[in-house]
């Protein structure tokens, strides 16, 4: 489920549609959570689809750390990639705004965390454009991504969180434990999927976990 303050707009013929903020969304706001309505396509279910539905699933889904394709039921499926994204996936499974997103601005995330198996050419045309998405992007860029996420997590308890009620209890528990300094930060490395390797990993990043008070999950 995506943050409620959004609308879908046509971007251009090459990109198609995108998702735009209909109100300011401050840094630290949780912008997407995997809720109970998301469609989960295991490899077996995906392989049983006809070619038309496979193409739809490939275009609009992301692959999680267990190799399951997640197809959003709402506007989240229209969020585009941008190398200087304003939201990003976290090791906790939700996405967070890593900078302020202003009304009328397109909401974009980094597809490098979506476990693509093949290299994909990019044309996001931002100054930081990497020119292509690669299967090993997580290993190459996780340190930078983790730093951005940790900074945004510092603001979680300071801003309104309309998606918190839709977050599953286990994720809430893990987030609360980190914010309260009880657990180490979970790196985006935990999002890696390796077909033959069960090696999701929890990695402390930085020095000591930042302690927060007043978490209302």
C-alpha cells in the first residue's frame, strides 16, 4: 500500500504513468508497506501464467528476498525508478522518504533493490544516473543506501505516519526495537535474493544504534 496522498499522472510516451504527491510528504515518512492485499506470485504461480499476464507481472512487480514477485493492488505499481530517488526500500520491507517530497513532485524509488536478474538500461536523465540497473547493485551501493535510510529513520517518530496501522506486527516490532536501541539496524542487504543461497543478512551499520523515545507503532 502506498501513502494515501498520491495520484497517477501521465509522464511521457516513453515512461508512461507515474505517481505524484498531492501533499507534502516529509523525510522519514513511510511511503509504502506490504499489506495483506498485495498479490504474491511464487515462481510456480508465475510460470503458470500465460505470456500476457507474465508481461504484466514483470512490468509491475518487484521480487522480494524470498524470490516472490509482489504485485501491488494500488498505485504503488506505477512508481518509477530514479537514481536520485526520494523514497527507497529498507531492510524492514517498507519504503521510506529519504528527503522531503513536495506537493506535485513525482514519487520515485530505486529499482536497484528489486532483485532484477538481468541488466536493464536506464534513461532517468538525472545527474546521478547509473545508466543501467545491474543484478549486483545491492552489493555495490548498500553502504550509501543504508546511510540515507538511517538518516530518514531518525525522523520516523517526528512525522505523521498514515501507513503505520497497515504495517504487520512483526515489522512494527523490528522497527520499534531498532528505534529504541534494542536491536542493530537491518541493512538493505537483507533484501537480496539468491536463487540457491539462503543468505539474507542483518548487518550493523554505523556505530551504535540511535535511540528514540515515543514510538507509537
